[in-house]
């Protein structure tokens, strides 16, 4: 397993990290036996970085990692990362309560990597008003966390002011080859690299979207090297960037675990011809009228009961592969009160979307496309 010594933090971690937001489920609950086996396999093969958050899997992710990871393996064999949800915090006392609950959820006395979750310009203003920068410094001084950072979700130009307004140990940002130039992931990367802030990458495979390519796109990569999986190409792109330290993967099956371990156990940086191939695919992606939804489901619990992520996924599958059955099913079988037309533009979903998608506007577009398809 490829490792990275983060000299600024005095710690060595695996370049591959486990993201605890897309674990396999059974009957609406985390599939414990299957996911425990996945974690055992990853640990045995040198994966040491495990990332979760307060509301992943409807609040099941942190307690699951306690049972599957913390209670079953030596504490010095892994690092844990979780995130403080600003939506749960209206006072500093709320933040203190949530943090103590997270420690109990995870069964740890010290959280290795602690993040402010989903920070942008508005979130950072709120964090400062609540006194969270001093709170993080106090947690570090008391040994309750080792490193303080944040995950970034906002317009690219809002990142540098946040970086310069506090002493950060690390930052988690979305980087993948489809977003590199097209959505400015390269500017996020450079802002962090210039400041020598360790980088944790999220959505390196764009929520699985980069494992589903048009045949002609896939043929480009097969022509360069027929062996690697499509996911491997995406992960290697991120790991080739010299200032990236950890690449998170939201693994959902043992097959994905094995493939990712193989990628990082026999890692080779991408050559210029391979990077050029990915650039061509990214440009082709950019011409498709897709919705940049990664299926993170931060928009879940819509007050109107609209399954936004599922609907956007059906639309994107139709646009990429002309698979229209999902949109047919939506039009014919979704109750009227839960269709996109039920949106009241309350703003709940848009305020939580890491991709900055204009969700109400896109819901109208998707609904109209689905109705036209069914005729």
C-alpha cells in the first residue's frame, strides 16, 4: 500500500482512504457483516485512513465504525476522521455536545482528523461567530483531536480567504479529472499547494460517475492500457498530483476494495499521454448536458419528499447511455406529491448541495425531459 508521510503533521497515512458514506446497505441499514469484512480486508492491506461524518447513512456511519473498526482492531493501526455539522450548532455549547457525542459514537478519546463540515463563505462566517476556531484549538491543546481542518463546499474564489483566515492543519476538497479544468478543481489544488496545506481528496471518481463512460471514452483508456479499471484511472489521476496526500473512496463492495487496493499497492503515476487521454474525456463530459450530482445525498430529507439525488441519477443515466427506464418509472409510478413539480423552492436542498447545483431549476428541466420521453 502506498503511504504518504505528511511532514507538516508528523504522521504517515495510506494514500487510499475509506469514505464511510457509501457503505453497502441491507433493508435500509448498514450491512454490518459485509462492511466489516471490507474494513478487515482494507486494514490487512495497509489502509489506515477512515473518514466518516455525523449524518452519513442517516447517523449510522460513526457508530458502525466504532463496532467494525475501533472495537475490533488496535487503535494505533488506523486514523479516524469525522466532521462537525454546522447545521446542528447554534451555540458553542451545541458544538461541544455534538463533539462529545461523536467521541462516544466512535468509541475514541481522540479524533485524529476533525473537520468543520461543508464550509464555504457563509459557513465560515457562522463558525467564527460561534467561536469554533478557538474551540478547535482548545480541543487540540486538550489532546481530544490531533489535527483540525475543514471540508470545502462553495465557489472556488471563496477558498483562499478561508485558508488565510485561520491556521489549518489540512483541507478536504473535491478533485477529479472531470472537474480539473472544467469546474476549477485545479485552482483549489493550487491554492492549497501554494500554502503547503495537506490535501485530502473527496469524490475522486465523481460519485462513481467516472466508472460509467461512453464506449468511445472507455476505448481511449483501453487503448492506452487495457488492464486498469475505470475507477483506477480516476484514483491515479488524483494520486499523481504531487501535493495530494489522501484520496478517499466511498467503497460499496468487496470488489471495489480489492480493485482500489490493487491500484495503490502497484501504483504508478500517470504519464503525459495518459493525462492527455483523461483531458479529452473530461472535455467530452463537459459537452454532455449532465447535472453534476455525485449522489452524496446531502439534499436528502426534502420537505416535499422528492428524491432529488435518485431523480438526477436517472436523468444522467439517460443522457449518458440512453437508458430511459428510470425516467419512465419516475413519470408512471412516482406519486404526484413527490414528483419534481411538488418543489416549492424552499431552498433547503440548495443550501446543502456541495456541488452548488441550482436544484429547483434542474428539477424542472429533468421533469420536462422525463415527460417528453414518455410522451
